[in-house]
């Protein structure tokens, strides 16, 4: 199948907003191992991978609050800060688990930019982590703006998307959110924009499909195909 993006001024969705972890970068395994290592260091029970994966996309403090509540552990602002800080130590410095971009992302993002789409990122990552990832992958040059949860509110609150719309001078109906979690799809709906879910990330297709106004696709090549299809509608 030819997944190259059609050239010419985009119709309909002129602004494409991508989640990062689980949508562009295959980072779930590292996130899980860093949460588990931080839990050990903080003398918490070690959370199972599935519990951690369900928190990906949320801010660290909210993720830890959910995890500790599920584990029956008492929490406080100091506890959440200690756990979050230790997670950052592992994720940014200690843990060296590879985090490749998904197949087709580099070429696909370049094709979308060349076709005239404005590209943006809305992520639960903190600014420090996103800037580092964008620098290491050399993708920063393709995005007109990026927004992180520590600059707004955690997903599914729409503030990140509303900020991006304002920056780009777009209306919600001109934008499309692409993500791998129910938080992404709920955030898109809360902002009044379409959502396209990807099934290769951390949330299950059965959970994503009812929330994604444009459906759920299997891989990044299918993201490009869906955008091509929408441009032709």
C-alpha cells in the first residue's frame, strides 16, 4: 500500500497534534521499569506493569497517586514528590532502556510537514523530558509548537489542546488529535476536536474505539493512510 501523503494544501484538518509516549516513541517498557525501580527505592510495593501502563499519559503526581491508592499505600504531597523525583532520576539518568521511535514515524512526520500540515505535540511528559526526547530524535524541527502537562493541566483536561489551537490560530474543527490512550481521546473530545486512536500503545483497542471519533488504527502507516483518506473526503 502506498502511504505517502497527498501533496497540496490540507483540507479539513490543517493541524495534527500528536501524543508522544506510545504514539511516536516506544517508551512504555522504560516508563514501567522506572516506576518500579522508584517504588523499590521509596519502600513501596512494586506495581505490576499493567497498573503502570494504565497511568502513562498522566502527570507523574497523578500517576503516583493512582498507583499508591491501588496498592493501598498512604500518600501525601511529600510522598508524591519523593516518588516523582526518584522516577525522574531513573528516567533521565540511571535507566538506559532504549526508546526507539515507532516504525515509519520519522518519514511519516516529514511527509506530513511537506504536505503542508501544521504539526504539534500534546504530552503528559514534563518539558524537560520532551525537550530531551525531541533533541535526541531530531524531530523538533518538524513541530510548530509543543505543550506539556507541567505547563497546563493533566490529560484529559483540554488546556494543552486549547493552548495549541490559540498558538496556531486554528479552530477545533480544523485540528486532529492522535494518541494511544483514553486520556488522549477524552482530551480531544473535551476540546471539541476529532480524535484518532492508535492501538499499538498502552491502552487497549476495545477501550479506545468508543472514544475515538475517527476510529482506531493498528500502526503508524495506518495513521498516514487515514489522514490521506480524510484529505480526500
